[in-house]
C-alpha cells in the first residue's frame, strides 16, 4: 500500500510548535531557525490543504483541524520512539513516576499495578500521592492522575474515567438509621453531593452545616466503616469495602459525578520515555475495561 504521508520533518515541526505554542521555542528545541520551522509548518498546511495554526501576535493557537490532527501525530511519534528505543536503544534503568490522588492510588490504581509489573517487569514504579492538585510538590512527574474538570495549564490532559456516586455506611446501620444531616460524612470539594442526593432521593430536611468534613474519600470510607456515619463516594472507591462486607449500600440510588479523573502529561516533556508510553497505554486499557 502506498501512503501519501507528509515528510517527517514537517510533522516534527508541527508537533513541537503545537506543544510550545511558538515557532521560536520549537526552533530552539529542534535546533533549527525560526524561519525553518515556519516554512516547514506552512509546507505541511499547503500539503494538507488546511491551516493548522492561527498566527497570533506573540503566540500560536491551533485551529480546529490542528486540534484534530495533533493527537494522531503525537501518538505516532510516541509509539515510534518507544519502539525504536525498546529495540535498539542502550540498556538503562527504566522507571515511571506517577502522582495520583490518595484515594485513587490506594483504592483503584495500587491493586492493579501488579498487572503492569507482570507485563513490564523491567520497569520500576514510583507512586506518589496528593490530596489537592494545587498543593502538589514540584517533583518531576512523568504522569499524573487528577480529579476535576479537566482544565489545567501546562499539561496535556485526557479523560481517563468517569464514575457514579453512591452512598455507603456500616452494616451496623442497616434498617436502623437513614442518612440525616447529623450523621453525614462530607468530602471537601464535593460538599454538593449530599445536597443533590437529598434533592433527588432522600427524605426530610438537609442542613449543609452539620456533619463531619474530611479531605479525601479514603478517610471518609474508613470512618464510615467504623460506624461514624454515612458517606457518598465514587463507586470504584467503595467497591473494595462492599466486597469485603465492611460497608453496605443503604440505597441503590446513584448520582452522576460532576467531575472526572484525568490523565496528565507535562507539556515540558518533549518526548516521553518509552516506559511512560507503556504505562499510559496500560492505564488507559485498565480504565476502559473497568469503566466500560
């Protein structure tokens, strides 16, 4: 089969300029002149028949066609780099550093890491946790999983998974108590969950002031398991507790989560290490299988 592909150097210039939002910055990275990068991108646009960038006074902005084309170009470079280094590159220590929220790391990602290690035993994993994305340290990370609306600067952001919210409580509460303002465990940043639950399902009045507030789902689940009250968390987080009987569902009612988990890669990474690509693709596959 004959492939009508544009020259690789044009695609490389486009990818670098899109990532750096500047012909000048792309030129510095690729050790070319700004004029050369501009010429290569214009040649690519002429070849494709569509503009890929809007030329702004001091930066670049991708057009809709540029946004649609970039993921495929980036993926192709990543896979080519990973395969080349994997087959022909020098032997070296392979490692991936990933940061995730503490609940996601402990309750979902951690138990699955053995699957990755079985597939890639030569890759070492460094898993760091955080509670709030804004409070994260500045350590160099290869990948990060954040919970939110998907809008973060200086990262390539892609949706990883979306889940439902369910209420849970200790088996001690079965048929004895119902969720009320006084016995609720709230998770900071998601205080609207119980309000939405009562509006759509729960009986009685709801007082947003009462109850206990914690800063992560893991703490809320542990407190609920000891009989401290009712909490409402993402279904994937509650599942281990439901399976071992430490928690039950007082209601089959589910709420849609208003936020999701996203996979982030720093835009400053000009070319991710092969093992980072392996981990990213493995994580996507695991999430797709679980949240299908």
